[in-house]
C-alpha cells in the first residue's frame, strides 16, 4: 500500500506537469505560427503596417483558443476575437503593458459573470444566451512580436483556456484516493486470508511446542519427586555433620531439586494456561482461613530474615472462585515480597471483599522496582537483576502465573514502586455471588 501511495503521487505529479507543459508547448507553437502567418500576409500583399491589415480575415482562431488579439506598437487593438464576447476590456487589461520575454507563458485567472452577457458559440456569430452563472476561467497566455522588414510593427497575444485541466486536477486527487481506498480494502481482505494461511503451520508448530512443554513438565515431576524423597531418606538414615563435605553436597543437591521442582510446577501451570485446559472453578468459600494458612507458611522464611509480617482483613471474606488459585496467588506475592525485602524489613497483607470484588494488597519495604521494569516484571523469565535473583532463588515465573490467575478471573493487577522504598501490589478480582461468570 505504501508503494501504491507513492506510485499514485508520482503519477499525479507526472500527469500534472506533462499535461500543463503540453498545453504550454501547443500554445507556443500556435502563437509562432499565427505570427508567421501575419508576417507572410503582409509581405505577400506589400502592406507596411497593421492598420491596413485590420479588416482582413487571414487569422483564424483555433477551436481551443479562448482569444487572440493583434495590437500595434501604440497599443491599439487591430484585430481580435474571443470565445465570450463582452469581456474584451477585462482580457485586454491582463495583457496591457506586458512586454514578454522569449517563450514566456503567463497564467491568468478571470472571474466571468455571464449575467446578461453574450456567449458566442464556435461557428456562430453573436448569438445571445443570457444566464445567471459565474465561472472562473483559467488561461495560459503567450505573445509573439510581429516583424516587417526587421522592425516590430505589433504584438500577437493568444490565450488558451485550460479550465478543464484545472478541474480535472481538482478532482483527480479524490479519484486517486478512492482508488487507493479500494485497493486498501482489497489488500486488507487478501492479506487477512493469506496471513491466516501462512500462520497455520506456525500455529501448529507453536501448539506442538506448548504441548511438549506441558508433557515434559508433567513427566519431570515424577523423577524429581523420587529424587527429593531419596534425599530426605538419606538425611534420615545417616548421621550427618554440617561441616562434612558430603553433607554440604547433599544439602546443595536438595535445594537445587526443590528449586527445579518448583520451576517445573510453574512451567506446568503456565503450559496448562496456554493450552486452555484448566477448568474455571467457581465455589463459595471463606478466603480468610486460607490467607491465614498462607501467612503461616511464609512465616519461617520471614523469620530467617527478621522480617515483620502484618496481616489485616475482615473477619469473614466470603467469595466465589478457586480457593487453590487464590491461595497460590497470595503465596506468590508474599514470597516475592519477603525475598526482595532486606533483613529487618516489613511485609503487610491487606484483604477486603464486598459483593463485587476481592481486593488483595501486598506491601513491602524492599529494594523496589525501577519504573522501566514495572510493566515487564509480569513477563515470563523476566528478571530485573539476574545475579541477585539467582542468589535469592527466583526464576521469573511467579508473577507471570499471578497475572494469569488474575486475568483468568477478569481481574486487574497493578504495581506501584520506588527504588529503595519498597513495592505495593494491588489486585482486584470480580467475585460474583452467583455462578454466572
């Protein structure tokens, strides 16, 4: 379409200059031929001035000429004719005192009022056609001196009407724009069907990739569970000393297996969300007990960093939804807040519910999030500081899962943060007291 628009612009300007240049060329040829014809007539009839030529009919006005005038050096009109009679004074005023240079072309615009004026048709004489019309006439005017024995004895002026060309180029942009819009519509329709056809193999490949991630994540859970169980059994059946090298290896192995298990679980959750196989649960429950258990589950991690936990909620939070997903969402936010809050900081949870919405707010006094990263932290595997995140143990999937859970219930999740002053995650989820989602 850009090429088409460029092509239309080029065509328009080429037509514009070509047509008007052709009109100027024809006018130049015409005025030279007419001047030569007058000079030949004077030579053949042995006449020395234009006054003797005044009543002759040797100059015939072409059909595309609007007027022609022959003027002697004193400015007296010797011979002339125009398509529209009664406007001779207006036309003469446009050329009066004009001493043209070689091949000079003038462009003039005349306002013609046809009321009570005569319109002389070609091939007829003095036929009156009174009208009440006012038109704008566009003219190209050229002039050529008339010589006799090397002396200038007069000037020939010829005017050619180009109103039709002006009118054509007035409407041509609209015509070309209409063609462009037509082609745009055709291009959009064709590109839509062609893109769908082109996207078919890509969509299939992407679907197979998502299925592979889901299947692989599911299959990995079993060996990871066996590995974790085996490590736990080894810890229980053997006496280990913390300073032993073998104990450090086992401890590191256990942490890495736990980390891998969590990441595989997160990948499986996201893979299922991509495959849209997860069922939307809409059960009635009190969310406060689940929130209290979640706070208890993260208390150990908070105590290890001397972080103070604050919890504020109504006595009862009756909502409709999936208790497991809501609990998972709350755990992700609290876990993130504790991980990214320095030792001795604070993490607060506020819960509220009404007849329409469940609101969660998790606030911390952590390291904060740069403004340029706040919209990207919900992307999969995105980490603002990879080295620090690696030390903390994150892998960039928690907030992506949180966003998916919130959006699956048509809710919103927002973050407000400032570097060095902490972050606040605010979630609002519609929880209707009916089963009509």
